[in-house]
């Protein structure tokens, strides 16, 4: 390629970087995107959102065929798990989608430079490619290098017996005993996959609750549901050491606050204690780009770092580490670079756990509002009273809407139940438009739908649900 010149060079082709590249190209900029992986799409498409959802879907079907169809009057005989076929389907989904991004790059005339990039100076990125170093010059640089799994001291990852989420997406056999370290959404999703496929799963969590950040009431119900499904929890417990043995792995556990240790033996350990920004070898220090004390790149309201012309978005900057947050930042940042005004509404970013039932939340939790001293009203409606949930026999969970006590404006919503991740978007859109709970309550909802539970929760904010 030799030396090349662009308006914008993006480092990293995850949902933040590739979407920013497409939006910038739509706005007429000449764009290059540097990506070190052999495929586009970043963590999300290759080893994150997409393969995990593919396995969640397959394992849910297996679980349903084993235990869920009889009540519908359907009996299944000779059911068999073909794990290689299940993993191959997941790989095909990934391949199709990453290929789709390559198509979009071609369509938008974006140059993909396959190699590892580093910021050499303002306006200059040097890429180590298979064919040697390439210098890429651009008016603007956008860093979208994402994140990596957080390591756990005393526990060495080999991606076979002691794995991160990446290894957990391709275990060649169903482990008899799986220990998941960390009760965040990644650990619980992957724990659910392998539990459905036959593993005995124990989740070890440092805190005394699961899914920190989720509404407390939802988290409690979530824990109860997962326990009913067969997952075991050791909360308030830390893992201090992992020792590999011929038979598997021995984990040393200790109460979070210190005390007597115990040994937990298993076949596979999944370390899922969080993710950290990935900025290694990017040359940030040499150009003077500042990071905070946790390694996240500091940016201003226009996604610009402290160095003019160098921007950053996605998992490598502060905020929720979610693909759609990275995408929205990518769009807004590209628009700002192209001279437009744009922003991201961080108060209306949904978070979803794709277990069964799903768990979803947006905006503030009761706990946060109490801490902020905001007075609010809560409306709740259980799926046991929703006709569609009754018909599908998926009545676990509830919808909870939190509205400002004075203005009735929706401040947050939290759902555990069937299709929670889809249902939440009705409220996300409402919040974007500054909806009051009454606006949702007075909106005509189709019958019989799960969305009627959202309407009823909004009615319940005013103390007048109809079906309970
Ligand atoms: C198992 C798992 C499940 C997940 N599920 C969900 C989900 O359901 N929903 C959701 O919203 N989020 C989910 N996430 C999180 C989501 O994947 C991330 O939030 C998202 O990918 C962040 O996007 P990004 O563009 O910031 O970075 P990434 O997707 O991490 O992409 C960054 C890219 O930059 C490349 N790169 C890094 N450094 C360099 C360099 N120097 N030169 C060249 N290339 C470089 C990397 O190879 C990578 O491809 C999940 C994550 C995991 C691990």
C-alpha cells in the first residue's frame, strides 16, 4: 500500500470503530480502518455478543427440547446433543456477520488495513502488517481499540482448562463441573449455556449479590431463577489461587472479607470478573494522550482526547462496556469530525442479559435515585398476570417502571421476564422523547402481547393497573 493519506484513520474495527468508519464515509470522508484481527467486527462479532448469543439460542433450544416441550403435549425421544455441530453453527453465524462488515467496508469505499496500529504522531499511524510497516497519514485519528478480559491474580489463563469468555465459547466437550468466577452478565450467560448443556455450574462472586449495577430487586429475583435452573452460587467469596491437577483444576476460595480457605475442584474455570481497556502498544504515552487511573482514555464531550485531532470511543473510554454504546459513540464522533453536532444520551442506554428469562434495564435504579435524593414512584406488573405470558407459559418475572414523583417523567425501567431485552426498547424510546409514565399507560398496546405488561406497569405508577 505504501504511504497513504486519509481524512480519518480508525484504529480497531469493533462496533465502535467500524460503525464510525461507515458513518464518516457516508458523510464524504476518505476513511481507513486498521484492524489486527483476520476479520472485522471486533470483540462483539468475533468473540463477544454474537457467538455468545448463538450458543445461548442453541442451548435454550436443547433445554426446551429436554424439559420444556412436554407441557405443550409434545414428547421428544432420542434427543442427542451434537456439540461440534452446535459450535460450527455459531462459527458460521460469526463468519457471515464479519463477512457482512467487509462487504459494508467495500460498499462505503473504506480501506481496511490489516495489521497492528500505533499512533506515531498527531496525524500519523504506523501499522505493522504482514508485509512490513505501513505509514498512514490522516487529518483525524480515532482510537476504538476496545477491551480485554480482566486477569485474576493467582489464576493463569490457558484457554483450555482455565478460560476467559473466548475459551468458553469453544470448549470441545461439555465440562462435568464448571466454575464461573464473576457473577456479571458474561459469566451468567456463559454459565447458563454450559449448565443447559449438562455441566454442574458454580458461580463464585466477590460481592454479596449478583449482577452489580442491576436494580437490586431484579437481581434478587434473577438469582432465585438461576438457582432454580440449577446454577449454584458462592457469594461474598474470592478465588485466590488456581492449581491445575491431572483431574482438573483446584481453586482456593476465601471469604471476601478474609477467613478460612476452602478448595473447590472442577474441570474448567471461566474467569469473567470484568473487562479492561485495551490500549497496549498504541503509543499513547509517546504522543501524550492521557488515560485515567483505570487505563480508560480520557475524552471530552466531543470524544476528543487531550490531544487535538485524536479521538476515542467504545470500550476503551469510560462508560458502559456495551456494543450499542460503542456504536452510538462511533456515529456521534464521526459526525462531529465531519463538522456536525452530535451527542449520546447516556441516560437511555439499555443493558440486557440474554439468559432465560432475559433481564433488561435502562436509566436509574431505585438504589441510585435514593442515593441522589430524588423522589420517585414505582409501578410494577408481574408476568403471571399477562395473558400472553400465560399462553406461552413464561410467567417468571415482572416489569418495573420508575417515574419522577413530581413530573411523572420516566427515570428508569427494569424487567426480568420473557423477551425483556426487546420489551425494554419501548421504554428506551419513551425516555428519549421525555415520556411520562402516563404517556406509556395511555398508549394503545396490542393484545395479547408481552408489551401489555409494560403498559400495566406504567398504569401501576399511578396506582391503577387494570389486570391485577
Ligand atoms: C462474551 C462477551 C459477550 C458480550 N455480549 C454483549 C452483548 O450481548 N451486548 C453488548 O452490547 N455487548 C456485549 N459484549 C461487549 C461488547 O463486545 C463490547 O462492548 C464491544 O465489542 C466494544 O466495542 P469496541 O468497538 O469498543 O471494541 P472491540 O469490539 O473490542 O473492538 C476493538 C478492535 O480493535 C482491535 N485492536 C485493538 N488494538 C489494536 C491495534 N493496536 N491495532 C489494530 N487493531 C487493534 C481489536 O482486535 C478489536 O477487534 C460482550 C463481550 C463479551 C466478551
